[in-house]
């Protein structure tokens, strides 16, 4: 059997056990399998194989005025249409590849971008960028929290669902969580642009949008780097539910509450290295009690 026939039957799923054994030992199968594996995590746009086949048929059925009967070649043309579609997707992946860095709960990571800019990711965060076009456009997309020390050069953009942060070379921290957007400038200046406004932050200044409301707070940020880079999470007048969500991310736990006003504002700090101490840090200021059972924590207030 010719290799084209093996490929056609493999695509159609009609190889018998003996033919499959022979084909799976061929170089053609190895190449097709490698391509197939690379596409497993990619959702390609809908592709109509029948339409592709009909278009291919219409282009090849007329040649110098003579009509050619394609019935004999129909199975192979269908296979060819599929291969063309797969090759197109593979070409797209190869030339539009995106580097993605994810962190899990209770996991942090540090890395450098192609221009040697430094990035640190807090737990449950995701950052992506195009490495192939980095020299033309320094641009990253962020979901979660990250600290940046940007190498001097062209404009550097951090794209989030809540707004865009633009700099030329500086140090800053960005939080882009559900209902919580925060940018802190530590060095240089940072431009923050949202759908509602555009502001420029100087060192030690903060920009916050919490639960859809712009927080006008003039408090000055202490320190040269975010507290989470030193193993702590700090909050100034933040709704308690956001404190609990950050606690869950840092310790990979699930917190339930009973008789607790999670909308009340919390100011304080908890460590990332001692669960018991951290629980006392968030419970004692609010007169709460806690119980720990594995990865489940119950925070309870007194019954009024």
C-alpha cells in the first residue's frame, strides 16, 4: 500500500490492526502525530471540510476545457483538505506563538522578559507575551498580580481587563483581580489608563478601583518593593472579602464565614509563611474565631 493510502485511511479511521501497526512505524505517522499533539490544547476556528473539499474540487475539476472525473480521487482530496487545514493551524501556531507563565495557589515565580525586564508573579496569576515580536512591541497581558522592574527602552505596556499601564523604564506593581484593580509606582512614573480616566503615578503613589468604585486615597506607600515580595500581604481600608480571597491564594485553602460582615473595611497584614499566625492576624482585629480542618477554614463572629 502506498503511503498516501495509509495517510488517507488513518485520517478516515479505517486502518485495520495490521495496517495500523505498519503505519505507526513510519516517519509519516511520527510527523503527523507530532503535529496532532501540538494542536491538542488549541481550539482552532471552525473549519468546514466539506466546503473546503468542494472548493478544491471546483478548482481542479476543469483543466483546459476537459472535464475530469474526480470520483476516484474523492477520498484523497478529502484527506488533502484536512491536511491543508491542519497545516494552516500549525503555521499559525508557529508564527503567532505566545509565551504564557502561570502560577498556582500558594506558588510564586520570578523570570525575565526578552529585554531583561524583571517580573515576579503572585499566586494564581497569568502573564503572556509574544516573544517573536518583542523587539517591535514590549507588551504583556496580565490577569492576577505582578511586580515589574522594566529595563529602559521603548514603551512598555501591561494590558489588563481593567486598564492599561504604560512606562518607559520603572518599577511598579499591578493587581488585576475580580473587582479589584490596583497599581503602585515604586520608581520612575507610571501612566494608568482605564475606561474612565487617565492618571500618572509618581513614586509611592497608588491607584485603586475596588468593587467598581475609584478609591481616592492619598496614603503614601512605604518600602521599595511590594510587601508580598517580602512574604506578607498588606491592606489599607480594603473590604474584608478581598483580604480573604488573597489569603486563599497564598495558602491554597478555602475559607467559609459565619456571622461575618465581609464588606467591612480591613487594615492590617498577614504573613505567607505561618498559617496559624496569619489566621490570628486577620481574625483578632475583627473579634473573629476560626477553625481549621485540612484545607478548609471557618471564620465566625459572635451572634448578635
